């Protein structure tokens, strides 16, 4: 099975009900896209966004979930609750969660297990810091994060991997195409050791993807799509990225 192409948007802590007007514009232009399209808004908007999308082929996802199915975890959301609200995906292990909330690989793996158990597809993020790249540790870091963040049972149907260099997120800086190709080839090879259908797992690149560089990113071997932050907030920009895939 060839990996599915996926354009995924991460709205982070941005957006309100009024911002759903962007979804109407996106649906008008890209409601029946030739690749998979996903938007992960703040949890407060999942239900309303899903309703707004209606029959259009755009998926909605969460940006995090708790590892437990329910219980005394004030402020948290379970994978089943995301699903109940209309989500079919959830981003897990984003570098902002790892940095702001001290999430370890093992924390991420438990959340991925919970997401899979609830029937969600997990978008599992990995990526090196600038210091790690400068000291030649990139592949070690990616290998360690992949091994630690994917639980048993992870496969091409229930997980997508997003390679997001921390230093490229929201900075306007991107790795060279050779650097992205190196990491993606490494991930494909590394996953083959632990995932039976690794050749079919979608591998996204994330970090300052925008309309002007999307086609270049999507031409890189083993890049099956993108996880997009800032440029997913405006339908015109995200639509241009979808069109490039
Ligand atoms: C992200 O938040 O996952 C991301 C890639 O952000 P940006 O596209 O803004 O760099």
C-alpha cells in the first residue's frame, strides 16, 4: 500500500467561532480534495467545525489527548471525547507539548495507544532542536523519539508521522531539501524494523511550510504531505498548499 497523501493544519491556540468562516472558503474550493485534508482546531471548535464541514471531505482532529479514557483529570480531554465531538485524528507529541508540558516519549506512546483504542488516527510528531542538529545528533534524536513514542499496535492505518525540526516551527526557516530527504529516508528505514506496513505509513514534513515552498517539499522522496501551523489559518494559504500536494 502506498502512503496516503495528507495536508494537515494545526491551528494551535488560535481561532474562534468567527474563524470558521475560513472553513466555508476551504470547503468551497477544496471540499473534494485529491489528497486527505485535516484541520486540528482548538478542542472548543471541533464540534462546530465538523458540523460546518458537513459532507465535504475534510477531516477534523484534536491537538492532544489524555492517556486515560476518563476520570479525575481536570482540564484534559480523552481520545473518546475527541471522537465524540467529531474528530478522526489527533496530533500527539508536538514539540510545543513536549516543551511546555514536559511530555516524554513514553507519555506520547501512552497517548498514541489511547488514541488508537478510541479509533483515532494519531499524528505523531518528532524533531530535533537546533542544538541537536548543530551537534550532529539529528538522526539519533529522531530514532529515539520514534522508538519511544510509537506503542505496540501502531501501523500505517492508525498512525502518521510528522517530522518537525523544532527550530523550523514558526520561524520561517526550513531545512534544506537534502536534510529533509535524509531524515525521511531514515524514518522509513527505522519504522520498517518495528511496523509491519512501514512502507505505507504517511510521513509528513512540518516547519514553516507555506504556499511558496510547499511544491518543493512535496517533491522530496518519502515526503507524503505536510503538517502546517501558521499557513493553515487562512483558507487561501492552506488551499494553495493542498493544491501543491
Ligand atoms: C506546527 O505547529 O506544527 C508547525 C509546523 O508550525 P508552522 O507551520 O507555523 O511552522
